[in-house]
């Protein structure tokens, strides 16, 4: 498990966690391998786990109002997948497809919540780190919406429609 703990230590989501907490989190999950082109997560499906990309790249797809599936982002090593369903126990909000061969660390919600209920420090710290990622995304989205509203109010509808697509590209969390 030390190898997995070392790998997790290199992921921003797990920065600052001591070895014992990294090992405990590592014990909650498993490493999975996916082939290029594989469907990793499907929009609308129930998903009681999240994943952290260890190696490889994925494409995020989402259906628009007319039902057309559109590519909205590409993510790579260190990025998180399925965190909203993991935290909220809701259906997946997007489809994820492997662009390259993929190695991920997958963690199940039930095991995570059991340790949260027990007050486990590693799980509480991870939950806080996840909330920070989501807060950054929400801040970016709020800023972008305010900018778009300014364009609509000034009568530049064409710019609004172009920028609307930009909203779908706010997935990366630096």
C-alpha cells in the first residue's frame, strides 16, 4: 500500500495528508485500469464512487437541451471524476470517456461515509479538499455568468451564445 500512498501524495487533492491517512484512504479504494475509448461514467447513471485520474486522459461529455452529446472538457492526471455524485448521491451529471489508456484510483461512497461518521480525520480532510475544488469551480462559474449577463444586457446576443459554450469548459480546477 505504500506505493499507492506515494502515488496519492503526488495528487493535489491529497496534499498535506500524513502517510497513515494516505494509507487509510488508499484502503478505501482500489486502482482501476481502463482501455482507450472505454466509457468510464455515464450521464444520468447512479454512481456511488469517485475517481482520481492517476495516468491518462478523459473527455467529459454532456447532453445539451436538444439531447446532443457535446464535449465540454478534457481532464488528465490529478483531476477528479464523479465527485458530485459521490458527495450528493445523485445521478451522474456527465459522461466520461477514456481518451487514452487510463489508470484511476476509485473510492466508494459507502466506505467513505462510514469513516466520516466515525470522525476519521483522513476522510474529513478529503471532504474539505473536495469542497475546495467545488468552491473554485463555482466561483469561476459565477464570474463567467456575470460576464455573460453583461454581454446579454448590452445586446450582443451572438457573444452570449459563443460564451455559453465556454461555460461548459469550466471543469478544470487548477
